[in-house]
C-alpha cells in the first residue's frame, strides 16, 4: 500500500505534534468565541487592533459597492484595478521606496521575490530561524541554499565567502516565533561588502515598529542601499490581507516580468485594497496604538519575570513563554483555556525540537486589565504544570 496515511497521522499524534484548527466563531479581537467558548485571546497577529476596525470595514463595503467583488483576472491581463494601483503608490510612499508591488499573500510575495532574483548558479543565504515561506522560496529557487546561525553576522560572512553567482541574503525582520529583531545594520554591512543583496521580510514589524509604523527599516533608519528588497505583509499589523514588495523601479519591473506567484494568479479583490488603504492611514497616524502596545509589553514582561517564566529577548508584541517539551506546552495551553484564556502552543516543526512555547501576542486592542488577567491565569497554571513533572 503506497500511502499509509493513518500510520503517519498516528505517529504525529503520539509525538504530541498533532495540529487542530480552533473554530473561531466571532470577529478577531481580544474577546473571541472559539469552539463555543468565550475566551480572552492572546494569539492573533492583529497587533494594532485593525482587523475589525469600523473605518476599515466601511472602506471595504464602499469599495465593494464601487468596484465589485472579484479581481476577475491576473494583474497582467485585466485584473490590475485602480484601488490596487493606488495602494501600491501609497505603500511606496510609506516605505520611502520608488515602487511597491502588491501580492495576494506574504507566502506568495516571498516565493515570487526570491525565485525571480536567484536561480541555478546563484546563492541564497538564510537565517536558520526564517519563516517557512522564505525557506521554501530558497529551496524552490534552485540557487545554492545555505543557512547561517541565527542573527549571526560572522556566520553569514563565512558563508558569503563561499557564495557563487548573484547572492541574496534573506532574513525575517522580527522573527515570527521568537519576537527578536534581526541585527540588520550588521547583516546589511556584511552583505554589502560582498556585493550581495539583502531581502528583509518584515511581516511582524510593519505597524508595530518605527515612529510611524514603518517597521524594522524605520527603526534602524536603513535605506535601499542596505535593504534592497523589503517585504511586508498586510494580514498582521495592517489587519487586512495580502502583501507587498518595495524597492527600486528595476526590482519591481523584474518581479512583474518574472515572479510567477505574481503573474499566474488572480488579483486580490479591489475592495480589499480599499480597506488596506484605510488601515494604512490609521496605522501611520494613530500613534497611540503603538504607545499603548509598548506599555502592555512592558507590563507583561515585568509580570512574567516576577512569576519566574522564561521569556525571550523581545520588545515586540511577540512575547513567547518558553516551555521546552511539546506535551507540556500543550498542557499549559489547555490549563489556561480552562480559565478562559487562549494562548496557542507552538511546537516543532514550526520551532526547533525542545523549544516548544506558548506564543503570547499582544495587541493595541487589549486593555491593561486584560493583560493582568493573563498574568493571573499564568500564576495559577504554571505551578500546576511544574508539580506534575517533578
Ligand atoms: C505570516 C508570515 C508570512 C506569510 O504571510 P501571509 O500573508 O500570511 O501569507 C510571511 N513571512 C512571515 C515572517 C510571516 O510571519
């Protein structure tokens, strides 16, 4: 029998690695209903609380009235409509780059950008903790693929010395499962010295980092000479869906000509671009969201440290609690859920073996009282977990 799927599924279950999809029965927000249970949630990537914002909903509704629902065709045929174009221009202005190109998802933006830039005879160097979409893109490109030690410019330099052809260095901006920031100034300097290009996927930085939400490049004050290829996604801080690549005129034209996940897919609904245009305005102008978020992050880290929890080196809204064993992570998540708090356990292969964690994420939509509720629930649950394993 060629496909023994049941054995494969049983094996995953036995290793505490079986995945299940919680059924969300409410809009996104701090208070959700999941599988029939009202819960206080700390696991979405809606960092600024824009996913259910009335102005964004209104822009979507008005966009649908004016432009209909379906994109109808790919961008190169007849699917590139005025709202897509206006959003690209706004994203270029926002990122301070000549042009931006809209993709349907971040996964596709990464596949498209990497495979359009490098191929056989070239090199792609990636941080070993990069997002799966970047790693997949590197493998698919056919370029020589190598991983450097996490956030380690010296390790990158060693690998760059052996690189051949056009060389692309690829990193997350904010690492999605750890919450730490790429050491971009050092990585950029090392890449530049070797004539390599740097691609930064700042899915978790846009909106949350930088004075106006411009993400990690705004945080470090880096321009296009340092980061030639800047990727952002729209389903996280922006609260909508889709993604973009920003860079030079030539880069964007190259993607339009050669990025297959751009070319061979239907454009996103134009009304979605209308909604994102509105969320971009809110993200840039409502500084109180970033300020409130920063105070919640400080509150959480202070409280968690007092409880003796192991946090990671992060000042971003991603605040994982390291647990180690996948079974223990699942159990802690379950204990919290029994107390009305939802935090997802993240297990291998999403994170390295032995580093299972509860990935707490904070949002500007949370209140300080809600963060206290999370800390209180952790104070009750964490000792139960310890006792069980003595
Ligand atoms: C979420 C994420 C993506 C994928 O973006 P989607 O728009 O959800 O497909 C890509 N890169 C990183 C670092 C991410 O966290």
